[in-house]
């Protein structure tokens, strides 16, 4: 996450994912990573102060699950802002950032470039100084999100309207389990009635997670209203990319022609969502 301090190592992405989705963050006791449940079907609570609300935790879990479905088995961490977002204006192949081996601290050379690569299936004919492209896109994205927020402000303090329905389903499940425990119904009857209730519970919990995930995303968009470009680049690279991807689906880098060294913003084409 971010740039590691000298003498430390960057934390692996799957470790960060495990931390963010740990049920203990909302106060649940776990055993081998699984939530412990009481006889009545309710999660067993630990004797510590929760860090997150249930809504916040479920929103994070839903967002991570959604990203894993889009990128199965693939690390989502990137080193450069537009890697995998930028595309060559000639062949439309995805462009990735490349470190400039000639760059040294204090030199005027570009630290990195976005370069169409033959190795990655491209034409190899288009490249541009990375810092200039990044700053231009950050400026345009922040301006676009400020403008959108000013006319389409999304209220983020609304509560999920089906909370009572979910509580009733949980109560029904607990009642069925208790009825079997006290011999009011047989195990056979319990197993006939329980699956439908459990499906209803799981569907409602998924809907709740999606609701709060979208609400948190709306909050995140609103937070960019006061960001300057310098503030933007002070954020971790993962957060920078999330902000950019809220607005852009791609950035087309068009060829500059031979001998041209002055950065021309007109040759960098954002593709808005």
C-alpha cells in the first residue's frame, strides 16, 4: 500500500485484502477465519470495540468480491496511474508504464514513460512522458467529478429500507432452529423449511452489501470535490486509480510525430464513462 519506507517491504495485496475483510473488524468472533454462530443463529460477538460498522464492512467485502470477479487470479496493484488504462492511438493496444533507465534523481529526464510495446502485442510507435500525462488526466478527472457532484449530488445518509425484513427472516430462522431443539418440530421438517429462509436471508444480505457499497462509492466521489492535483498524487496509487476509473474507461495516447518534444495535451484523449 503506497510507497514503503526505507528498510520495509510493500505489503502483499492478498494480505491487505485479508485484513479488510476480516469479520473481527465488526466484532465477530472467528475460528479458522470463519464466523462463529450461537445456537440461535446469531454471530458470536467478541469482547473488543469494533473498528467498522456492519454496513461499512459488508460494503468493502462486496467491492473486493466484485473486483476479484472482474480480475480472477490477477493482482490489482499497479505501479503507474494509467497502466492498463492508457491505449495506443495507432493500434489501440493497452499501454503500460516503463521506468526510464537513464533517469537519475535531480535529472531533467522523464522518470517514466507510457510506451506502446511490441512485446505486449502493440506497434511500438507511440510513447509519451509519464508525469505529464498523469498530471493532465488527474486535473481533468478532478474537474469532471467536481462538476458532476455540483449538479448530481447523491445523498449518502440514507438507510437500507429492507433492514426490518432481514431481521424478520433472521428471527424466523432462529425460531425454526429453537423449535427443532425443543422437539416442537422434527429435524426433517426443519430441513424442509430452513433452506428457503436461508436463501432469503442471503439474498437480502447481498442486497444490503450492494446498497452500502454504492453509498460508499458515492461518498468517495464526493470526497474528490476538494482535492487538488497535488493532494491527488499524495494518495496511494490504488486510490488514485479508483478515482480515475470512476470517470474514465480509457485514455488514448496519439502519436506526436517525429522530433516533437513539447507536450501537447490535445494528443491525449480521455474516454469518459
